[in-house]
C-alpha cells in the first residue's frame, strides 16, 4: 500500500471543487483531518459512517433493484476509452470500474434511452461525456454548473462536443428559487438526473425539496453522487422515496440510485 495517504472529511475542504483536486492544494485540510488517524491506509481516505437499514425510510422497490442489477451488468461491457483517452496524464478515471461511476452512468443511459438527461456539476466533463455516449439520437444532456466548462483547466470537453446540440451547458444555481423556476420545464422533462454538485449540506436537500414538488408525468431516475460523504449521509438516509446504495458498482465515495415517481 502506498505510504502517503489523503484523509478527507468531506465537501467543506474547498467548496466547488471535487475532492481529488481540493486535496491537491496545500493547507486546505480541516483540523479534524489532522487530528484523527484513519484506521486504514490508502491513497485517499474519506471518513464516513454506516447505519442500519431496517429503520431507514425509502426501501427500494423491485423495479429499482432490477434496474440496478441490469445497469451493473451492462456497465461491465461499457467501453469509455473514447473519453478516458482524453485525459492527458494520470489515472484514466472512466476506465476504473468498479470504483468510479462513469461506466454505470453510461450503462443507465444505454438501458433507459432517456430523451433528456440533467446533470448538476459539469466540472471536467467526464460524467457529461459518459452520459452522452449511449444517448439516443434525439436525446440531450443538459449539464449545470456555476463555472463555464472552458474555464476549467482540467476539462476534457471540446467545443465540438456541443456542436450537435445534444450536450448543453447551463450556468446557474438550481438551489436559487428564480433560477429553479426558470428550469422547471426541463427538470420535469428529464427522465435521468445525475446530481454531482457541491455536497455542502445545503444544496442537495434544497434541490431535492424543490424537485419533488414538481409535477411529473412519468417516473425519473436520479443518481446522487458521494452519498457516503459526511455532508450527504443524513440527507441520503432520510430520503423517503425508493432508493438503493449502488456504491459497489459506482463511485467509491458513494453512489445512490433513487426513483422519482410520477406525480399528477
Ligand atoms: C464534483 S464536481 C463535478 C464533477 C463532474 N461530474 C466530473 O465528472 O468532472 C462538482 C461541480 O459542481 C459545481 N457546483 C458547485 N455548486 C454548484 C451549484 N450550486 N450548481 C451547479 N454546480 C455547482 C462545481 O463548480 C463543480 O464543478
């Protein structure tokens, strides 16, 4: 096992950037990260808790378990090398499966053939491209962020990715009521959502609260990233809708699949 390891307490180390980039920046670790010695050594360690399932709300339905099984099976054969080879150096994250979630996302799109996919958190564009790979011809991925993709040094996105109109980036904060209302029709149309925003303990509960108030003609599937993050634990546990922890077939920091049912 490698000698140096990172100990990461969650999203408040440096909001707005994903852990592996935040941790690369010196002096951003929380005091608790220095005071608590993790009982496991690895390249990157995150603190989390496990909690009982018999008393949690939102037990998964049979339909949800079947989709999860089928998606995991399909992820086994998904090839994301057209995306991972865009990473100029370092680990090719999309090929790391299980461990990273990119192949699971592509598999879900392959299975569900959604007309509209919504993503929160464009950042490098890796997940946006994974979501686009098996999109039907008439489908689109709309990815939200606060920062334009071409201002992100680590981006793997290229201008031509947006040219066919099947990948669109929208800048704005869906936790803000006016912006959320502006985007309501799009959110109602989405049948797959991948939510990989700030995980700051505020954004995700606020977005969830607003989403479930929207009317829906058909059910949608929502993938929540980083559900094992300390800021996400209670939020994820308390969701009363059918849900399943798919971490072993997704992202090691926690991948949750939730059913957002139709609502007349
Ligand atoms: C973990 S990264 C997303 C990683 C991305 N899915 C990828 O594959 O590279 C989180 C992203 O969420 C963005 N973000 C933070 N707060 C946000 C908000 N309120 N609305 C939309 N995006 C937000 C950050 O700017 C950052 O780019």
